[in-house]
């Protein structure tokens, strides 16, 4: 009888454990959906982002109103852009991924503020070109560099020359992506050509409209596009 009682107890524990796991997974799915809805509304996204809440069990995290880690991925994010030269507009970010750590939430999941955050923003060369000066083309230059091409008219001669250069790319000021040509072909043979071309194809774009608390920490050129590294403190994706 004692052995049978132990077996029954084990079965009950297993069943209750299964019910708890099922309830936990249902709860985390609901929370992910609610947070995703709030992010989409707050950030003005054209599609619902993917939200993943890490850690198990979820229900104990909810009880403490503190989630260990939340990953949010949004496609087609429209960041505001500025330029050191002229013009303003929208710069499309192909994919924005943010990992939020120690996220404080409210009971309705409408507010989620992370103590710290890391992430990446992928900007395609086509989208970067949209933000470049008129007539300037942008593509991958190999070896972690960007190829930039543009035309200038030589003063007094009326002659138009086109140059393609390999540019380095870096982050400056925590919010700006800067492209700078390593050298200008033929600059030594035509007086003033170096500066003329640089004025045309060396350009910077300041990204704003990212969630408050997020800064740009680094950038690298890949075949798929420019990957910008992000860091942040006291970050909320659920507020506009």
C-alpha cells in the first residue's frame, strides 16, 4: 500500500508539474504578444515585432515584476536621419534587434523598461544610398569597407569627373555614422580634386528616433549591409 501511495504521489506531482509548465508557457506567449503590440504602437512599426522572453519559469518573474531578458526584433524600422551636409528624412533599418536585460514591467505589460540593453541595426546599402547625397551610389567594398561613387564638376573647366572610392565607416558622437574615403584616385594630378570629391562623397548620417537611452557603439560593413552595434541604459521600447 505504501508503494502504491508513493506512485500515486509521483503521478500527481508529474501532472501538476506539467500543468504548471503549460500554464507558464501560455502566460509567456500572452505577455510576448502584449509587449509586441505595445512596441508596434509606440514605435509606429508597419508590422508586429517578434518578442521573446527568456528564462524559466516565467510566472515567478512576473510575480517579481522583473524579467531577466527580453529580445525584440523589428523589421522595416524607420529611423529619423540627419546629415552633416543638408537635408533630413527617414532612414530605413532593415532589421533592428535589441536584447533588454533586467526589464521592469507593469501588470498589463504596457510598460517595459530595461536597466541595460544591447543590439544591432542592419542598414542595407540600398537604404544607405537613399540617405546619401543625390547621385552618390553606395555598395559593399570588401574587407569591411564601403564603396562610394559620385561625380563632380571641375570649376572653370566644365568637365565632370566620376570617382569611386573605398571608404572607412565609423561611429562618432554616439549617434552618427560617418563615411570617409581612404584616398581619391587621381587627386594628385588635378588641383583641388581631392576636396571636391570628398565634399561630395564623404558624408555622415545622424540616426535619431531610436528608443530613448540607446546609443550607437560601433559599426562594420558586411556583404549584407552596414551593421550598427547598439548599447543602452534605462531603455523602453514601449513608449513613443
